[in-house]
C-alpha cells in the first residue's frame, strides 16, 4: 500500500477558493511548490464581484474564476492534467499517479460518503472534490483526504463506495507531474493582469445601492451581500500573501490587510441583519468608506511606475529560493508553559461588558441579536479553571452583561513584561477574525491576529472548549447545533517589553468573557 501523505495539513483560504482550488492550493503549499507565484490573479475586481454575487446571485461555487491556468502551472514546474470518464477506465491513471507519489483530485457526490454532512442530510452535490492519497491492493480500499474545518484529514473507503460516489459526481480527475520551472515568465503575466485591472471600482462600496437592494428584497439581498463581502475579504487576503511572497512590504500590505479584515466585518454585520432584522447602518457605512479608500490605494499602486520597476528588477528564481530557505528555517519560537508554571494576571474587563450571553429561561440575554443565548440550567461558577488557567467571569452569571462585544476597546493593564495572553471567548454568525494589539511603554505595538470559532461549532483555530452549554433560541431550527461553546485560547507575546495597554479587535461578533495575561 502506498500512502503519499501520512499527516493532516492546513486547509488554505476557505472563504475565497472553491473546494477544488482550496485543495490544489493547500496540497501545493504542503509539497512546497511555489503556488503563491500564481496567486497574482486572485485580486478580484469589486465591480465583477457585485455583478456576479449581487446582480446574478452566484456564489464562489459557481463564480467564473480566472486562476490556476495550465500555463501558469507549467511556469511553476507542474504539468496539470484533467480527465473525464468512467471510474474503472480512469483507475489505471489514478494508481499510476499514486505510484509516482503524487495525489489525485477526484470529483464525487459527497451524499455517498458517510463522513460528510450531505450524507446525513441526503443532499446531492455534484461539484465536490476530494483527494486520493493511497490505495491498498490487498483490501481494495482507498485513503482519501477531505476537508474538516481548517485542515484536511484522512478517511478510508472501499473501492465500491468511491466508484458509486464518482458515478454521481462530475466524473473528473486531476493529477500532476513535474517539469522544469520557468518562473521568470510569470512577470509579464503579472504586468498584463494588473494593467487590465479597471481603475474605477465603486459599486460594491456604495451604501445607497446596498440600502436600495435591501429595500427591494431584504432576505435575498442580505444573503448575497454577506457572501460577496466574505469572498472579497478572501480575495484580498490571498493577494496579500502573493505580494508578501514576492517581497513587497509597507503600505500595500497594510492596506490589503485592512481591506480583508474590514470586508469580513461588514460581511458579519450583514449576516446578523439577515438573521435578526437589525442593521447597524452607521457601522457598515463607515467601513465601506474604509474599504473604498484602502482599495483605491491598491489600484493606484498596481498601476504605478513604482510597481512596474519593482517587477522589472525582481528575480523570481531568487524569491523562490529565499522563501524555501525561510520555510526550512522555521522554528518554534514560543513554547507555552502550563498555567501552573507561570504567573497569571486577571485583566479587569467588566467595565467594558456590553452584551449578555448567559441566562436562564425567559432571560433577556441575547448573544447574537436574534434572542439566542447560553442557557444556564444550573449555577455556573464565577471562576472557570481550564488548562490550569483560572478565568474570572461575571460574579453572578445570568445577571446582566457578561462579555465584551469587541469594538476596538482600549484596556489599561499593569505595566510588566508579559509572555502570553489567554482569551475566554467565542464568535457568533461566523468565525470572527481581527487584530488584538498589545501596546508597550516605549510606544511599540505588537499585533496579534485572532480568529475564534463560532459558538455553535467545535473549535477550528487551536482553541479548546472551556464551557459548553445548551443554546436557547427564540425559534427551534432544523439541523442546527443545540449546544454552544465558549473557548479558551492562548496567543504568545514575543516582544519582551513592558506592556501597558490592550486594544481589542474591531469585531462586534467576537465576544470575550475573560482575559488572563501571563508572565514568567
């Protein structure tokens, strides 16, 4: 039995790519293929997103992507082959690729795979792809990789199951072989792509158009705008990774980071409106202004002579070598100690509490804005000890506001050298992503990117469940979790300086119940 991959690996950028693109990109990253060189065309025009998502109602599953072309693959040293047919006719090619220690991407209907949600719901989906990584000739079983939250993990299936699922899919396989790369040929493609990028990109940032659409059909248009801004956030995040890969720094990276996080915040705000009917218009309008301003900085830069000269002088061969060296030299720079081995400092945040998430039956608690909250069926202690970290929460859980919905609040902390920060937190209406800033006495700032799992799901981003409680909902919904989670997660602080303040992320759907900072 040949197994090409023996471990799970990270699932890349799931809010922009469709499942096939995500699988290919993630696998190439795992195999250290410089696929980031091909991500130049992931910068989507907002006007195009508006047309396809808002006007025609497409999603990223049916969006007309212009990425990962055969020609681009060949410049990075990969020959891309796509075949369609009957499973038993394609099986020899599948096994041949596995024998060469390459995987095979295969289309199938997940309704026939018991590990998938579509199997439980008996929902057809002919557009799904999984990755074949091994075949056992003695038992006629395949080993697959399929997505599980933010990573890929393995599943074993008998050949008959795979053949049946394949027959109901789009009946295609994709496999690769290696060739000599020609990295420098990509630079002309970069210049051509960005030269064609339209200079006027206003429609997705127009608050009046958004309001007009919501007035026409609030339910449909809220859903479309939610998906559009989420997709836009993913597009700019992957573009930021491309620019960083080719060595760009400064304003262009900062603006792409601002766009990605702000678009994600707008998407979450619109999702909340879709589900609750409550729209924070002022919040959205201000962030659309930020998006427009920051995106026009990007347009000006990619059309500039400065950018053209940078590409002219760039050696992509050297860039690939440099990034490979950085990957090889990555070391763990922070080893978290057990809670009992560090000094724990409870950060006072109760004065910033602005939301109640914990309540008994008939409580006015409302975590999400949709009259949903954690139901207290018995007393909850005011100190939650998890992984030897003692989190102090509301003194009387269920009586008044008990968490901070994050809106860039600044919190004073005792001046000392901290080595880590623990959050007791959860997301709602998605997995909020933001930046937690640690400010130091000398004026320096360390920015920590945070992403916390939605309360109704198992942990996806390295958190662990500290509290699990029933969910109280105004209406009983089908196929939704009945229990919610509050997570504990640690982030290292690496500067080694006297810290004096924290600034929370600008993510109203991120809720923090307690903060502990640690020092040696």
